[in-house]
């Protein structure tokens, strides 16, 4: 649905940046929710919160706590990811993309172009 909206507005359309900003905000909120869910699962796994589920009776608490830790890490990564990696924002609101010279570790930024 989001992709059809972006193609309807157009890549160079006015609303494109606002749509991308909203998508980034939604991804951050989902990351926060996954992190909080991971903390709750971790607390259940360590036995801090008494919670009984029939299909988890045979699973050790350490495995449940490990799953909670994994959820916390995934949530943090989701909330910290940036969509404009490699771009430099300037005062006018336009992004600048670096121009590199050289190859590999010898690569240096020699200038910026407007994106």
C-alpha cells in the first residue's frame, strides 16, 4: 500500500519526503514496541513475572529469556536504523551526497553533490 502511494505521488513529488519521514517514524515505533515486548518476555523467562502458558511448559526459562534478549536487540536495531545513511543534510533542507575519489581504504571525500 505504501509503495502504491509513493508511485502515485511520484518519486519527485512534494509528499515523498513526508511519506519517507512517516515510514521512518513508524519503523522506530515498531522497534520500541519490539524492545518492550522483549523486556517482558525476558522477565517472564527469568521468572520475575509469573506467567503460565501450556505450550511453554516444556521449555526452560533460559531459552525464553534468550528469546527476550534477541527481541530487545532486534527492537533496538530497528529503532536506531537511519534511512539516509551516506547523505549530509544542509541548512536549505536538501541532502548532499558525498563524491569519493580513490578505491577501498584509500577512498576520500572530495566534495558533495545535491541529491
